């Protein structure tokens, strides 16, 4: 009998210890959930703060060039949709979204007469414009973003065959975020009115990127972009 009583007492003690461990674990879970909520709230505030900076930068660029009004928001909307269609990780989607909003920040360094010139640019002026991704990189690299914003902006005019600028990067050397931004930027630009040419239709713009699919533009990005317009009813506002 004593042996049975001892075993009962031992079992009760073990159950009590287990109960205490469960209670402690529940406290840890509650604490971790609270910390996670606080972290999510802080991350949300950080995103809003960064987005505010992005919109200020956009306003500065667009004030200098009236033909860019709304350009960055439209590019960002399309680029984000492409990234989502490609099922990229959420951090890359956010990187695409924010980089798209500030991709022309390097144009603040261009003379006003070039930025707002009503006719086509001459070669010297084109070379100055082609340096804007580098200038944008130099500005943005000073900010500690949660995403590689500066590098995405630096690469957004690169082409997979090496014909882009300013570094002539090829294929896998180019970030997928920059490849997406590059396609979205081209489609929006071609379908918008410029002082030196009328706007193309969306179909014409899509035909152009399809023509250059796997030449200058990443094929997966092009396919996702075309699918958005042709099958999923995507439209610029």
C-alpha cells in the first residue's frame, strides 16, 4: 500500500509540475503575442513613415515635370500587381512598391530646361538623363530602408541583354524587383501622353514589351504584366 501511495504522490507532483510548466508556457505565449503585435504596429508605423517620405520625393520630382504627374503612383500600382501575380515574398513586393514611388528621384539633379523640354532630347541631354538612376542611388543609399530601394532604383533602366544603363547589367545580375519596375515603367510611359508624342494604347504598349520579351525584358515579368491587363482587368486610374 505504501508503495502505491508513494506512486500516487509522485504522480500528483509530476502533474503539478506539468501544470506549472503549461501555465508558464501560456504566459510566454501571451507575452510573445503581445510583442508580435507591438512589432507589427511598429512595422506598420515605419511603413507609413517611409511611404510619406516616398510621396514627398514624388511630389518634388513631378512638380518639376508636369508630364510626370501621377506617373510614379501608376507605375507603383502596376509593379506591385506584377510582383503579386508572380507570387514574390511579401518583403520583395513591398520593396517593389516603394522603389517604384521614388525611382525618378535622380531627376531632381537635371536642369529644368531638360526636364520640361517640349521636344525630343539631343544626345548630350540624353546622356544626362541616363545618369539619373545613379544619382537616385547616391541619394537613397543614405537611407536605411528595410528593402534594397537604392539598388532597385539604380538598376531600373537595365535590360537583361546588357543594353540598359547606367552599368549595362545582364540577366541574373539585375534584381527581380528592378526587372519588374523596368517593365511597369515602360508600359506606363508608353501609354501616357508626352509633349513630343501622343500616348500609345495599352495594347500597343503590351505588344512592344512582348516583342522584346526575353531580349530586353524578363519573360516571366512580361507574362505576368500581360496577364494582368488581358485576363485580370488591370487598369491605370
